[in-house]
C-alpha cells in the first residue's frame, strides 16, 4: 500500500511539473504573440484615425499598457512602418525648485506633495486652492524657475 501511495505522489509531482513547464512555455509564446499583435494593430489603428494619436490614446483603444505601446510604436517608427515625433503642443511643464527639476502635472496629490516638500509653511493655503490655481502657485511661487516642457510622443500613419 505504501508503495502505491509513493508512486501516486511521485506521479502527481511529475504531472504538476509538466503542467508548470507548459504554462511557462505558453506564457512566453503569448508574450511573443502579444508583441506581434501590437506591431500589427498599431499601424492599422493609425490608418483609421484622422489625426495623430498619443501612446496613451492608442493604449486605451487597443487595451495595451501605455509603456508597451510607446516602445512598440517607437520601434515601428524606426523601421519606417509609421510616422511619429515628440508633440509640439501641450506637455507637462518642468520647473526648478531648489536645484531639482520637477514635472508639474494636473494631479492634485502630486502638487500638494511638492508644496509639502519645498514650501511646508504654505501647505494649508495650497490645500484650499482649486487645482488650476495650485498649478500656478507651484509654478509661480514655490518654483525658482521654469525648465521647459516634457513633450509626449504622437504617432500617425
């Protein structure tokens, strides 16, 4: 009886190891398939769009991560499959605060953290401001100067 139990336990372990190995192999294949799909889907989407798209817009439409879309789209651009460039419009301003470059986004929590870090005496005043006013406050009062703008990529076909 013990021999059969030992055999069954060994057999069960073998089956689990085989399943695990298959799952790992399938995952690698799915990753390759996913990448190939993105390389095909991105140009197709851009052909249908009347205007250029940012990686975030493409990612939302195709259900990929923004980073994955940006990486694949830049590769497609370098291979001549699509066109693309850094956007000339918009972008997030960068400011210099005490020698550090900080990007100012429209994220209220991020702006409050900048005030808390660099100008804690203004924190209660900053918390009472609407987001648009808070952006101006960080840029004009907390920051020492503007360093430029972080531009996003845009792609088209």
